């Protein structure tokens, strides 16, 4: 099972930037458990949402041939927490990208207000970590993930 922390891409500029949204609802169990009585999207899941947005941006730049792995959270700062009924927007921009790694700067918005910034580093595992003995198959962008991504692409073209 894959936990997806974004609902849709609303902008996508290959190799440069991507913007994804996440709608926060009370139907999500983690809202009830994280801070009992104070349902909010915790910063750890906003970091994951940005990592998924940026990881797909980095992966798509190499046509999903590389195993793109989050290597480091360089910075994560938040001024507020989204709650039920809010929409989170993750804006990821490529700072650098090469054969071994990528550096991403991201901004997190709640509705229309900026609530945080995140800087991430990704590794292209095939290039940077060949000696780790990772599986040959692409366990990051596997068939299940690509089917899900293609469903989003088809939906985006028809709406």
C-alpha cells in the first residue's frame, strides 16, 4: 500500500517546477490521532507531501528511469497548520539536478497563505549508491505507482 499525500498536480513544468494540492478532510484518521481535539495536518506529513511532489518532478525529468530517493531534509519551517476544509498547495522548484542528485526548494501554502518552506535533497540511487546492493527493478516508480500516475494524467487531460 502506498500512502499518497497529494491529491492532484495543478501545474507541472518538466525539470523545473511542479505544484500539487492536498485537500484536508476530517475523513482522514490521522487528523484525529495526532493532536487529540485539535485536528491538523502535522508538519511531518506536509514534508512528505512536498517530498512526493518534488520526487515526482525529479523522477519525471529522467522519464522515471532512476530510483529517486529522498536523501535529506535540509530545512523545514512552518508557521501554521492546515485543518479540515483547508487546501494545502505544495510548490516545488528545482534548484539543481544532475545524474547523481537533485536539490529542491519548496513553499507550502494553506489556501492562499504561505505557511512554510522546505528544502530537500534527492539521490538518484542507481547513480549515487551503486554499491548498496539495491534491487535492480525500480522500487520507487514501480508498475503500481506508474498506473496511479497515468490515471491522474488521463483525468487531467479530460477535465
